[in-house]
C-alpha cells in the first residue's frame, strides 16, 4: 500500500493526520462544564460541525478501504480512532441537548440520532461504536430508575441493545412492546430495520423471508403513523433488498422531509446513487440479451433513481443510435427524438459529460438531416 504521504491512502488518511481537538475544542461533557457552557449555541454548532467532519471521514475511510487504498491494519486503526472521537463528540452533543430540553424530548432526539446512525450503516460504515455511544447514558443513569417501566423505557432499552450490536435482543424487546401495543410505529419501524440488518449482514439473498417480514412491518408502521421519521426511507431500502427496484425508486420519490433525519441528505443521495448503479447494470444485461425495450426502461429508471447519473441517458442515446440506421420514416423520427432528448438529459444530469454528448450528437445529426 502506498503511504498517505505518497497520496494513495487518500482523504481519510490525510484527515487522520490533522490535529483536530475533541469536540471541536469544547468540554467533552461533565467535569468543569458549566450550565452556561452547555447552553452556548456556538459550542453546540461547533460540536455538530465536528460530528459531520468525523462521519464524512468514516465514509471516506470505507470507500478507500474497499478500493484497496488502505490495508486492513491502517483501516482498523483509523476506523477505531474516528469511532472513538465521534463517540466523544456525540456524548458532548447529547449532554448539551439535555440542557436544552426535558427528559422526554431528549429521548426523542436520541431516537432520531439512532435513525441517522442506521442510515450511516446503509452507506456501509462500520460505526457500531458510534451508535452505541449515541444511546449510552451517563454513569449512574438507569433505564427505568425508580419509576414504573413503560413502553418508552422498553424502547430505549431495545435501542441501546441495537446500538451495541445485539439485534436479536433488540428484536425480542420490540416484540414485547408490540404484544401490548401492536400499532406502535417506533417498535414496528425499528424491529423492521433490525430484522433487515440481520439478513443483510449474513449476505442473504432477496428471497430471504426476513426482507419480506421487514417490509410487512414497515407497511404496518406507515398505517399506524404515516409521518414517523425514517419509515418510508427504510421501506425504499427494503424494497431494493427484495429486488423491487422500480418500487424502491417510487418510494424514494415519495419521501417527505420528515422521512430524512437532519444531516443525512448525503446518505440518501448515496443510496440513490447505489440503486441507480444497480439498475444501470440491469439495463446493460438487457442490452446484452437483446431486450431493447427492457433496456430503455431501465435506463430511464436509473436516471429517475439518481437524477445526477448522466451515464444512464448517455447509454440510452448510444443504444438508440445503434438502432437508427436500420429504420426509416416515422419510426426513425421517434427514436431520433428520443435519442436527442436522452443526450439533453445526460448533459443536464452531469455537465462533465459534455464531450461525450457532443460526440454522440455528431453521430445523430447526419441520421436526422433531411434529404
């Protein structure tokens, strides 16, 4: 492996060499921290900036490891460092949130943080430690304390188990909650997500019944509370797991702002890009199999999944150009118009494809010129 100084280790390794103080220079949570410090919005903003920096670094790290730019030893060292630092930042953010809100509202934000961490997992990040830290309580805290155990306490317990990687235990607790409250949207949504992660972590295929079970749970959650954060997004992901890519794209297009936890727009964009790439591969397979109409539909769906994927309409135009010389009359005019529109779409989606678009348009123009 080339060293970071040589350039191949890339963005994540360069970031690791930077001297970034924990929690953006803010106190990490308890000793010496005054109420005024905790209520300072500038300190909270700095913490959130640090959190975003570390999560971006973890994403870069995963990509570079998968590309072979980092060996296993460096990858594990950097991953553990980022995870530990992110854990401290999340603790500090959680402490300051607690100073701003009541116990109930603090818990709600904690669940939103878990949703965000789940989306990070969708992007392929190994940040289980970060998830765990975001759910941990301060020393001396308990789940139920001296008050009567409620469904909310049980949900907190399940989410803590989830964050610690004990999905089986989390599912058991979700089942307990659902036995008493079958329409509890939170339990339904997170049981579905835990079930989905159990299957995907084992490399299960789309025919694994756990994916179908997860989808059923998410459908039930949407019926119970159509506005519960994350449910519709998780549904789109599970539909893709099931190989129902067209339905997954439709679900993504139906996402409301509340379905995407704050700060996780980039994760949704990455999922769209991955889904679009999978559909593009289906289009290429259809082309290889001589299935013209199926390929054209897939190219259109790939662009719908990720409006920045200019390669999909570019290849659609190329496919149509290959067919045009054998046609005449109205059929040729229709396909030529479709090819021209595909080239417009390609350049609009990705202006960096301008040269490729110009080359294909130069091939198209003679085919559409009048006598």
